[in-house]
C-alpha cells in the first residue's frame, strides 16, 4: 500500500470515528435531558406519558436492528424478495397484539408482561416465562449487536490495532452510560434519533448506488421491478421454506412472540398514555415494516449490479469497503452510522428490559433502586460475554440465525400465553418448567429426524410447532377451572 493509500485510509477511519463520536454526543445530551428527574417508575414505564407518534417512529429502528442492514440486502441473491411475505405476516401479528394483548396488559396495569403468567397460571409459570425471556433476549440481542461490533472492528478498530473484545466492552459501556439513569424514559427519545439516522443513511446509500450506476431514481425503480430477483410470492412449492402461507403465518407468529410476548418491545408500548394511543403506535410501525424492508431489498438488487463478487451478508460491507480503500468517506460513514443507530437502538432497550424483568419478575423487588443499578451493570457484563461467544459460534446468515434462536427460545412463551388466553384450564404449575424445556428439545430432534428421513428442513414454522408442543403439554397436565382469574386476572 502506498503512502497516499495509507493516508487516505487513515483519513477515512478518522472521519468515521468523528461522526460516531458526534452521534454519541447527541445521545448523551438526550439522555441528560430525559433523566434529570429519573425514578424507578420512569426507568420502568416513563410515567406512561410518552407521545405515541414518537414511540412508533422510534420502534421502527428498534425493531429493524443492524442485522437488517447487513442481511436483508444480501437475501435477494438466494431468495429474491420473498422476505416481504414474512413482512406481510408481521402486519397480521401487530394487529393481533394491538387488539388482543395490549387491552389485557393495560387492563391489569402491568410493569412486566410476565406478571400475567403468575396471576393466570401460577408462580412456576411466571418464573419460567421470565427466565425464557431473559435467555431469548440476551441471545438474540447479542447476535444483533454483534453486527455493529463486527462492522466497527472491520472499518475502524482493526486499523488502530484494537482487539475485538475491547471494541465490544467499550460499545456496551457507552450504552450503560446513557441508559443507566433514565431507562425506558431515555430510550423513547434516543430511539427517535436513532431511527432518523438509520433511515437517512439508508436513503442516502441508495441514492449513491443509483448515481454510481448512472441511473435516475425512476430508472432504478424500473430496473428493480424487471429484475429476476424481484419475485415476492411463492405459491407453487409447498416444500419450499419460502412458500407464501408458511412465510405469512410464520411472520405473524414471529411478531407475536418477538413483540407481543417480549418485555423489551412491549415496555416501550406500555409507556403510551392510553390503550388507544398504544394501539395506534403498534399498527403504525407494523405497517411501516413493508416499505422499509422493500427499500433494503431493492438496495440489494442494485448492489448485485455493482458488486458482482460478494454474496449474502457480505454484499453491502464489501461494497462499502471499496470506497474506504479509495479514501471516499461518505458511503463508509453512512453505512457505519446506519449500523450503529440500528444496533444501539436494539441493544439499549434489550438491556433495560432485561434489567426490568430480573428486578420485577425474578427478584420481585421493583422499588429497590440499588438492586436495579447493580442488575443493569451485571446485564451489560453478561451481554459482552454473549457477544464474544456468538462471534465464535455463528456460521449462518445472521438474520436466519436470529429467527432460528427465536424459534427455539420463544416457542415456550407462545405456548404459555396461548394457554392462558385461550383456555379456562390451569396447568400443574410444578410441571411447567419441564414442559417448557422439553418442547424445544423435541423440536430439535424432530428437525433432525425429518432432515434425515425425508430431506425436509423446518423453517420459521418451527416456532409454531414449539408453541403447539408447549400448549399440548400444559393442557395434558391441567384441570378445568373457572375461578376468579379466568382469562383476565385482576
């Protein structure tokens, strides 16, 4: 590498660092303004004063995550635009949450949604649900945040000789610094900033790609529409994991468990002033998923015309790397900003929700501020360890890895809540932990067996099978009751 190339690369790295520092400066300012009178109540529920349009806009960034930025554009090479079928299923899931789960959560005035399981099914069910959430969220959030750490390592820290573990620890420390006081009250505001940065970066990257191809916006739209990779619907192959009905119903159930049965996602929605506002929030950002993901997939099609050597998750990073090597800083800066904004909006809320669930559900001491502060620190430390483990364990597409984790760890939550909502029966509470552990193990064995015997590999529908097995086990251990708690405990 010549001296000029070294200087250009160094200048690009420094520009990225300055932009990221400026970004975090904004987050710290927002955190300071929103946490000046912070209490345990504001940490957990923001006093239920959050404006629903702000929550809805911020939830777009929190739900997308940095994984979308990396994985979705590269999906078009293997599965065209069939991911949009899953996004259409997401809308059904958000509607179900808005009009089935949210009324229940607001009626019993919950801080943690798993309190419902204790009231309806029993203390063992309560603890089991909370522990499954902590495992699910810690694993999934670590996998998502791993993207931001990997990108910053590739574009910034490797050139400075900083090891990956220092990178991870430093980024998680930044999250702790701006969330440890204000909690969810701070996150509602910072998510708005992060989503704005994410969408701005995405649109500007698309514009630069289109301009680099010598196209107009209208010409780019026509190119995407005519591409063989623009296929959305698959109705003719029932064995395909991309079959429309599999994707539609899987999308609905993925959203129900990853949002409606997830303390992280619901904690922000429960900060809205009224049930009506929370329902508007839920439906608004649910519908927004389709156009946003359409933009990511369209970017992927355009990138395949520009970067012909890269595939999958490497498609967009390799494209960005070519600009970094040439000393052109705009695309690397936009890409890094988008990744950081998306990943941090996911990780910060995950750590806050896990702190909430541990204090409220596991220790059942929500008013203990000292416990809350210590728990938040411990969650950050465990989060770092999970990210480092994921670095050495992941060998598949990042988005597929996330949904595979969801299928195994969120299935028992789906079964528990479904049983509570759809029946009047009460399970044998002491058997609930065993049933919830057995269901994912049976699903794994079934997937291995069907692959060996018939060559059939379960896709996202594994989540529904997991939930059904949990539901069946609970039903088999239950007895009918129409006691006071019924469907909607007081």
